[in-house]
C-alpha cells in the first residue's frame, strides 16, 4: 500500500465515529432527522507561553478548527468544509449512486490548499437480494495520477434477523494481495442498539473492543475503545472514553473525553433542522 492509500485509510479510521457512509464496519448513526446544516467546533489547543516555547495544552479552549456539514432534502450528506482559524482548508463533496446490485458512495476533494483537488475515496457496496450490504471495496482516487487503487475490503457478512453480526476486514498489500485481516463481531442489546464491536486480528488474536451505551431514549451517551486486548502490558490496556450529550432528536451536540476522573469538552455542534 502506498503513502496515498495509507493517508486515506488513516482519515477513514479517524472520522469513523463522526461520519458514516454506509460501509459494513458499523458506527452508531451520527445524523438523525431533517438536518440542513451542522457546524462543529473542536476544542483543546496549545497556548504559546513565550516566543520560543510551543506552549502547554489547554483543554476546553477553542482550537480554531471548525467543520461544517451540509445535507440535501433527504438528509443525505452532500458537502463538508474543514477550516482553521476561519480559513477554508478543504472542501469535500459526497455522491451516491444506487443500482439493484450496488450502492456506490464517494467522497471527493473539491477545494484544497494543498492542491489535492479531485482526490478522494470511493466505497463500492455490494448488495444482496434484500438490499443488505454484503461486501465493500474501498478505493483511493488520485486525480493527478489518474489512479483508482483498492486498499481495503470488507466481506463475508453474516446477518441474523436483519442485523449484521459479523464480517471480515482486509487491507490490500503493495503487491495487490489481501492480508489475513481481522474478524469483526457485533453484539446488540435488548433494544437492538449496537452495544459492542469486537475486532480480532486473525494472526495474533489481539482484540480491539468498541463499547456503546445509551440513554433511556436510545440516544448514545458513551463510546469507549479498549486497544490491544490480550497483550500483556504493565497496568491497564490503553483505553479511550468519549461521552456525549444529545438534543431532543438524538443528535449529539456536546462531546467530551475523560482525562483521569475529569471530563473535558472535545467538540460542540450547532444543528439547523429543516423543520425545527
């Protein structure tokens, strides 16, 4: 896999908790209802204490990063704008094309200060007779090189009562062959909410476990990731805890992370609905 593919794979993994494009690897739906626009501000930044010192990290202070999401009349994501200190750095366009056998989705750069216009990621979703996704091919698009490179595959999907319960995930090596990959097992609670995802490396058996919890109304309020479960380490396994506060429609408007026993705001969202 070349550097371009690695960059987009990292981007997808980074954005997974925030943007769901319909691939097999699941995430709790981030957008609910007739949304017109979302403005998200990220917090936590370094404060310069002297001209020579990069400063100290200040939790809870606006970082300067702002992300804007735009939706069509059917509440499908159509555009995202990333800006820093009020300067637009990148603008992404989202497209969807469905046939009886496939649902193709793509994310392309249309504005970029680093001249990557036209680059993007394409998700080729293969459907069964019931319209369920059974396989996904991930392609990295390089407009300047005119290339479309396969870098990730999700397949072997198993459904039970119309709920996805397992599949396998494989990266594509530089020689074009797929690696051994990982298995993904999904667990649901009594209300059919996604409760746990267990990702296990097929070779090492090491696991990454993602856990979700919800309010009585079914709105997500906690997301955690346990990394490298099964690897003997001194103390506890690395773990990430994220907490949410949602509005009355179930969309999160505040996001916090845990440092020690204290919560710090990581992001805030302002949401504009089509019919408030």
